[in-house]
C-alpha cells in the first residue's frame, strides 16, 4: 500500500497529458469528519482509530495493530482523506457537477463497519454508495474487479435492495478474505443484489474477461442502476505478489471500458471509479490506473502508446528497475459467453455457479441471458 504507487500513477497520468483533456478538474479534499465516517462505521471504531493515530494505541480486536493494518501516526487523517475523496466524488456525480469522477487512492473495500481489515481502515467505497443513497439515488450498482472479494461493501449493503454489489475475484477458498461465494446472493430483504464470481487460481485475462462478460452486463441491465460505482484494484495481474490470477493490463483496460460503456448505457453516464489493491508498484499499477483515468476523461490510451521517456527515467532513477516501453501488449481476445459453455473449464464452471445462483433472482435466465 506504499503511497509510491499513487505518486507514480499520477506522474504517468500527467506525462500522458490526461489531465489536459477538456473539462477535467483536479480537486483536493480534507479528511472526512467523524459524522461522515459514522455513516459507514461505528463511532466506537472511529474513536479507536483516533486513539491509534494520535497515541499509538493498538486494538487488535478491531483490526488495529495487526500485520495487515499496523498502527502509525496520522493513520486516521490519511484514511479519512481517502474516504472523503470518494464521498465527495459521489456527491459531485449525483448532483451533476461532474459526469464521471475518479479517486485512485480509494477502493478500500475490506474495511468493516467496526473493524479494519486487509490494509483498509475506512471503507470509502461504502461511503460513496451511502452518499448516493442519501442524496436520492434509488438504485446504485457497485462493481468490484479487485482480485480479492469486496466483502466490506457487500456486507454494508447486504440487506439493502437499492444496492447491487458485483464482485469478480479469486475464490475465497484460495485467497483472503475467504468470502464471496456464488451462493452468497444478499440478505432476506435483498436477495439477488449480491453477485459473486469466484474464480480459480491461474485464471488468465482471456478467461477473466469471459467471466466478466458473462455476468456483469446482464445483472447491471436487469438492475437498471441510476449510477455506477466501480473498484479497479489491479492485483489480479500475473506480476502481483498477493493473488494467483494472471490478468494482463490490457484485459483490465478492456473491463474498465465495459464499465464505462455500461454507465452511459444504463445510468446516463453517472460513474464513480476507485482504485484498490495492486502491489506490483512500478510495472503494473501506474499502467492499469492510468487507463482508468483515461476512460474517465474520455481519452483512452491505446496499448501501442509509448510510455513517456521522462517517466521511465524517473522509475529507473528511484527504483532502479526497467519498465515496459508501451502502455500495453495489445488487445485481448476472448470468447463471449454467448458462444457456449465448456463444462470442462474451471472458469466456465465458476460462471455457471454464479448464474444459477443469482440470475433467477433478478428475473434472468441462467442459460440464455
């Protein structure tokens, strides 16, 4: 979670000229107030984070002072600023002040209402969704493409029929946080509004895109969201040390484009995009998230685009590493789900499990829609 990954990403974004696109506004934000944090977190937990941040008080029972979430000075301010960015981005999009908004520092989807978890202190993704509901949205779709299940956001809206949470991730049987099974479809008051695609190890970009194509567009079209919030953790990449998937930057770029298209098709373009996981700091994260920013500003970057030399020189100077010379390896081919189902393929079996579990609850045919 080194802040270096954010610095390198924004350096590449600027070097590519993406912030010079027409209509782009870069804004800052202050840390969220305790009142705003209380929309998605228990007051006692927020107080514990303050104590950890200001006095170094560990509280492992609340996830503070663990290997994943060590205590450090200023942790409250840092986490509260991330949450504020996503919260304010959601407000800007719903009010019409912005069509799209992105907070690449966001996507802290593991934080629970009363505990830190998985590098996440405050759940900015949940806060963005909550802001949209409080401001009047009746149907919000949350799409999570991180390698890890978006458990904190799913749990926050488990019983809320106004929120569709869709997570495409490595199976919880083989990866933290151990949740997100196909049969997890939402609480008693909101059955069918939690959608989980739990993929096997070694799923590559082609088969990952096939899984995304088989589930995400149909369920979003059935739900008809008024706004889309998406999380673009890029730790599904084959170089990432914290997952066992093998999804290229190019496949991830294609999925971002699909989410963008769905926002325009279904939600009048209203779209809030967030970062998330991603731990290959120099060779993956800046590339993947620059593509997210490029989609947000309607200036997509072709895979054949040369990476600016000054940016590569900076990486060489500060990290002593060589980085890819192009923004991608080329477009990724995949076989659309409509071409048929292979029962011998692990990914296809995972997709079928999800479709059978949740499609009928959304009025869809698991075999034909």
